[in-house]
């Protein structure tokens, strides 16, 4: 397995060449502990340790520390199939399932996936031995009551936008960021800001961050010739002005809202025209649609358009209707045991995603009972749910066997001609909403009206609900409450996610959980400053990118050049250096295409389905298998335009940790597995890109071997080979020519460079 690149450019980077290919996979970022702390520890503490802690742990299994489970067989590091814990959380048998039915809802598919990925990656657990429960959040008292500690929780406090005083108050925004980071570093002995990155590193970092693609050698050379702050600002502006920025950041959003084009479950039927929502998201990020409008359109675009009296043929109305496809992205069972219960499951899926993506709250934890840790009562859950119940359900009422039909889930688009969009349709009259005992649709208790959580309602009351045309207006009122400039969560959550994507970790390490089971901010003044800047700029995400990327903090090296700082904060959680990051699955695929000179120009339209390996086809569930092969001319599109099916995924992306779209995913795991090494070594698609790269190098550099090597390195790594690398490459080519000829030798060299660390890591 290749390691993350050493920051000393020794000669063997190239061949390491034969070694880079044989090693060929993706090193797991230095983040297994961060994944445990952000995804696994909160899950164990929320679901498991109430029973599995201390000397009297249930079944003798203690889940409060590694020693408590290490010899139990419940968790077998590296072998999820042999891990009994995974089998128990997957079980549908009420006598076997964990957590047991009387202790709460089963784990979500995303949570089970997190556990499986954690075990597969070696079950890293840094907790010290000992049987005592962790010093984590305490269970809430019963009956439910909001306490002074709840009122004082950091995430529920007003955003303090003006955190710098006096002369500091007039500094440019990027310098304010640096001051706030520096103050955070002062709190930890040994920490100090790192030196600047090189011009080449900066251009690569910025281009991958904003486009998900490598820069051209010419762009690197141009900035190296003028590495001024003014030139840097122009570079960032140019990157933000391209649709490629929307394609890159739109893909992040699709992770956060669990986008897919099928319904999941056994038949995995299509979500008609779901791709229009994907295009809407890309357009929104590319054009810098104000974030508050972006949220409002997804939650209530139809009501917003009606309130604005937009005519049927207005393109803005079409955009707003397409945006409501967000409310149709949930999984859907067309043959449930109870159609009514399934409708509530669908609504829970939507509400949980709203909580995760927009508010950073685990709202779904209050579906069956009061939240065990956060000040969210079960009544709060159903009051929020009432705002969504005016939507016509995805499926029709159903009894008996066989599959059920779909409700009205599409609407016509006026400006686009007999075109249809996946969208919401409002019912003539919203049904009444009741608190459901243990979440059971057949056990209604007290009736509730639409509302917001009591912990927030006092200081940030929702606007009044006013009917809009034939619609209830409930969703628009909820959307306007969420996007109120004074709301304590919305701006913080998205500002944290933008920072996370630029630094590898967020100011809050748990971007979808700002509650008590999440991590506290490492620098709350910095987070509040960014949130305040976002709102003050008119909710411009481009503004946020500009000020973050102009800061000295962003432009630091990722090298650990300060021993004391490395010892005090080895993961860089306080942002004393930049982070070394592996590219995600889509960026790796897109980069290979771009480097080979074959990245397609598709910019919208239905998803593309490239060839699927025969063994994957054979192993698929034939009852649900659908893979409509696309024309060859479309296969080289950017990965964001590939079709996303929940039951079958493209192996290249799946092996590199791309999500299944079954649940919101705030942080993708970065694993290191044997299949990744085999992918880089043997995958026919990877070999095809290597052959294309060889042809490009020959075409652009001519017959001279030295010129070819220079062009190859410039395309892959945006630099020239060192003398040692060039010598190693000449020797490698000579050896390979003797075995298979010149074309095969150059293809092998290109293959090696594509699999090298520099091609798949950004420093």
C-alpha cells in the first residue's frame, strides 16, 4: 500500500514506480482515530454503554474501552463478517437485535455502515483500559425538562459576530481569521503557525479544493512566476467562476442529503427525473445562490414561488420546484408490512436529514422517546414533523400482497416545455399529527401543531404560518425559521462544513452533531466569526471560500515542521498546519481522466452508466438489477454525472469509499484496504487511462525520451522529475522494453505515476 507522500522529494518517487503501482492503493489518511472519535464513540455512548459498561456489563461485554471488548469476539478487527456485534445490530429478530426494541430504534443503515467501516479498518479504539463509563454526556433526567445547562449549551447561544475589538475590528476578514486561529493556538503549549506552502502546493490545493481536479502545469507555472496575494486572489476568483466549482461542491452536498436516483429496498426502483435535483445543486454552488435561498427552495420552493406569484413559465418557478426534490430523496419501500408506518418512516428519513444537513442536530433520536442527551422532547420531534405532513406521501395507501403504486411525486415544469421534475405535491388538507408511542403509527397519543423545539422557540420563535394558495404554508414558515439570520445553528453548521472541506476536519469535528454527543468546537470564536461573515455577506458561500483561502492559515504548509507542535497536536486539530489529504473517489476518477486528456464535457442531464464488470452483474440481485448502459461517448463524464443507484454501485467508486446514498454522510471514511491496492494494480479502466496518458505524452512531447518524462511528470504532478527520478525512469523503461516493447513500457510507466502518492494526495 503506498503511504502518504514523504515531504522530502527523494529520487525514488517515480519507481517507487513499479512499487507505487504494486502498492497502488490509497493510504488511509491519518484519521482512523478521528473517525472513531467523530462517528463510533458517540454511537457507542448514545446506544450501547447504558447497558455495556462497568463490572456488571450486560453479557459481560464492556464497550467503554478497548480492553472491554478485545477478547470477546464481539468485534474482530479487520473482519466484520466474524464480528458478532455487527451481526446483532443488523438482525431483524427482536430477540437478537441490538439495541433491543425496548431500548430504542435500530441503527440506521449509515450507522451500521460506520460500524462496518470501523471494524474493516482495524477497529481503532484509543480509549484507555478500565471498566468505568466514559466521561461523556450524561443521560437526561426524566421526565423531560429543559435545564439551565441546556440553555447554556454553546450551539444554542446567539452567534457572536463581532468578536474582534479595537484596531483588529478593521482588519481584512482573512487577517481576522488568522488572529482568531493564533489565539486558539496560544491556549495549547507548543503550538505555533507553520510556514507557508510552496506556490505549486498552493495551486494544487486550491484547484483540488474548488474543482476536484489537478491544475494544469501552465497554471502552476504562472502562479510560481507571481506568487503575490493579488495573484492568489485572482486564481481563487477564476476557480470559483467556473461551473467545475459547482460540480465539486455540489457532490459534497449530495453526500450530505443522501442523494440517489433509486429508492433502495429489494426492487430499487427509479426515482424519476431525480437528476434534475442534482443539476439544481450544481447550478446553485456554481452561481453562488445565497445559502438561505438554497435552503428555502429545497424545503418549500413551491410555496415560495406561489407566494411570489411567479407565472407558470417563469424559470425561477421551475428551479424552485426542482429544488423540492430534496424532500423526495429518501429510501422508499414499495411493499411494506404497514403502508402507514412506512409513510412515517419516510417522513423520519426527511426530518432526520433536515436535522443533520441544516441544523447539526440528531432530531430522529427523539422519534420514539425524548432525546437521551439533547434537549429535544419527543413532542418537539412531532411538532417539526407536522410541518412536513402536508406533502402527499411518496406511495399510495396499500393493503395485501404485491407492490404498491407511487403517489404524485412529479410536477410539470412550465419554462422547460412537457418536462417533469421529481417534486412535492401538497395535500388539500394536512392530516393531524399526534405523538406516537414508541414511534408506532398505530399508537397515537396527544395531538400536536406545527412548531419548533422548545429549546430554541423562546429566543428564536418560528414565523406565523399563513396559507399560500392551496398550500398550508407550513414548510415555508419552517424554512424561514431555519434561515433566520439570528438562528444559532444554520450558519454555524454550513460554515463549519466549508472549513472542514478546506482543512480536512471541521472546527466542530462532528459536522452533523452539534449536540452533547458531538465534539465541542476547538475554536468557537473562529466558528462564530465565519458564521457571522456568511450572514453579513448575504449568505454568499463564495465569500466564505475567498476569505478562508486568502488567510495565512489556509496557505500554510502541511509539513510537520514544528516538533513541539507535532507532539502537542499530532492531528493538527487546532489548525497550526494544513492537512495532508487523500482525494475522494470521484476526484481520483476525474483526475485520471483529466490527466489523460479525456475528461468529458457533459454538464447536465440524466445519469451516465458506464460498463459494469460482468462479475458485478452476475452477483447483483436480479429482482432489482437495473443498469441502463450509456453510449460510449458519455462514459468519460465527470463522476458527479454518473448514475447513482442504491443497490448497485460502480466498483471503482465503491472501493474508494464513495457513499451508497442510503443516509446523510457528513464525513466520508478514508479506508486502507486490499481491494484498493488490487484496483490500482489490475482494474482495466485504470490501465485504459494509463494507455491514454501514454498516447497524450507521445503526442505532445514527441520522440525524445527526456521530453516525454518531463511532460509526464508535469501532467501528473505539475513539476519536473528530479535527476534521480529521471534516471530511475530511464532504467525502468529499458527493462520494460525488453519484455514488451516501447508502447508497453511507456504505458507501464504512466500506470505507475497514476498510482503514485502525488497523484492521489493533496498537501
